[in-house]
C-alpha cells in the first residue's frame, strides 16, 4: 500500500535534477542520488502552494492597511 501523496517525502538531486522518493536512497551509501551518485540532495518542494485562511478586516483595520 503506497503512502498518500501529501505525506510522501521527495528529494531532488542538485546535479542531475531527478526527483525521487526516500525509498530510492540506498542504505549504507550515505545520501547520494540513486541515478548519478552525486552526494548532495535537497528536499523537493511540492508543486502546489498552501492556502491560508485569514479573518476579515474591520473597517477600522482597513484604514491602516
């Protein structure tokens, strides 16, 4: 059973740019790209933005913003 898409941790190689899941990392080799072997990775950013709901401003607050 695969993890829900929102809970997946994706990594991206800073050299070749390939994106892969944590399970693709080979244990015992440190943190290296499984495709090119480069030793530097970063967590990949999700393609969607988080939506944040805010409260509505009162008329008095609108005067200041």
